[in-house]
C-alpha cells in the first residue's frame, strides 16, 4: 500500500459552497453550506435513509445516486468528510468503508476535491469539547446556522464538517485539513 | 446494524454472462466470462491500476468509472464478489471497504444482482485447495479458460469468482452464494 500522502493546505481562495458528508450504510448525512457572506448559510441538508430490509448493494447505489443528485442540484466547490474514526471491528470497518467508497467515488467523479477532518477536531471546534455527543453537535449546528428546527443527527454531523472547514479556511493553517 | 439477510439461491435460469470483481484501491480485478456453451469462454479481463501517487479519492472515481465502462461494453447479467475476507487491521479494512463500495455501487447502479463467494471456497473449487496461492489460481484460470498467457493475479481472481459462480449454478445448491 502507498505511503500516506502529506498534509496539504486547503485551496488558497476560500471556497463559497461546501459539502459535508457523513457516510453510513443506513443513514448517510449530506450537508451544504454557503459562506459567501460573513455568516455561513445553510443551503441543503438531508439524511439518505436505506431501510434495514434493503440489501447492502441497493444501499450503496442509493448513496451514490443521492450524493450525485445533491452535487448536481447545489453545485458545491469542495467536499469534507470525517477522517480516521472508530470502528468496533473489521466487519464494521468494512461496511463503513463500503458506504464511504460509494459516497466518495460519486464526489470525486463530479470533480470535487475532498478533505478529511478528524471527528474530535470537528466536535472540539463546534461544541468546544472533543468527546461531545451527537445531540450537542446538532444543537450547536442549529444555532450556528439559525435553523428553525433541530437537524437530524446524521445531517448535523455533515453540516458540522462543512462549518468547521469554513472556519479553518479563515485561519492560519497550522494543522490544515488533509486532502484525500 | 441490520441482521444478516438470509442466504438465497442464485437465479433459477442460469445466467450466461458473469462479471467477477476483485476490488482493491490500487489494482481492482474485473473478469467477465460467458457460459452460453458448455465450456466457459473468457469475454474480457483487466486490472484497474491506480498508481501509488494517486489520491484515494481519484482511485475511487477511477474504480467506479472502469466498472461502469466494463458493464456497458460487455453487458453482464450478474456480478460476483469475494465475501468475508481477511484484513490486517481496521485501517486496511476501511480502505478495502472503500474500494469495494466504489465498485459495488457502480455494479448495483447498473441494475445487476451481486453475489458473494468466500475466498476459500473459490480456491477450493478452482485449485482443489482452500489456501492456494495467487499464482496457482492464475494458472488454473488460464487452463480452464484456455488463455494463451497467464492472466495478472488480480484479473485471475476476478475470473475465478465468475468461473466458480458458473459451476455452482449447475449444481444442487446445498450452499448457494449469498446475495448482497
């Protein structure tokens, strides 16, 4: 296997529209924000639901389709996904990997660059606490984007990735997101 | 996570053209055979190479593209992939999973049913020995398909999956391939 690619700085020119993705087999989160103005604005978010009765292959096709759809409709300029994360065992890692592969192949096929952010870093930036729970993240995302209702957890995670990427673009990049 | 779906018998009417896939980030094997006649015939095989210098996301897009291309050009009716397999650690399982997800999302998106066969079962059926090495598999695949030259290992693995699926279709299904 190839050695890890070195960390890279994100694009110099701040991008305006960011797609966060939180892939999982049964509930992939997609979240798009716009930061053309000083205040980030929500563009679209959804959870791509794949019922427990669906075969894995059907879920993978659905995840790829929904990702392509969202990109076509909302034209993001860059994508952010969770980096290293926790999996309970090899089987779980494999299934999580499959969902990521279906999603990221669609994103890369659309020509977007993809960056990774560690989950702890996202929670730290959003909630101020690296081990924050999903609900705390969702509430802060709701507040930061002035959403009327609480976003579903998986969509909130995707929006959180996009928000943190937007924040990091404005800073000196001491620890820039890694491109994958 | 959903409970495992029950094993299913493969399609009753034997399918004529079978796509075997052996996904991996740097060298995905694709192998198509035809079994319209009594003797299986090779239709196409290739290794989708993604150089070590390519980003993971670029590889995933390439794997999905190449899989879609092969399906469009050669119109297989069904797909076979390795089932449970060995991964050294979570990181490896995740990366293998990503390659599988990119490949299988393309296959399922094209409307093909996907079946899994355990690697040991494929080796047992092809070489007569469940722990056979890659080279032994490639040599037997060359012989069974009367290929003039030895196929590359990854392509041979994909062709072996297709060959074993073809064999199993002709038997009583005491242990039918599992649909995914």
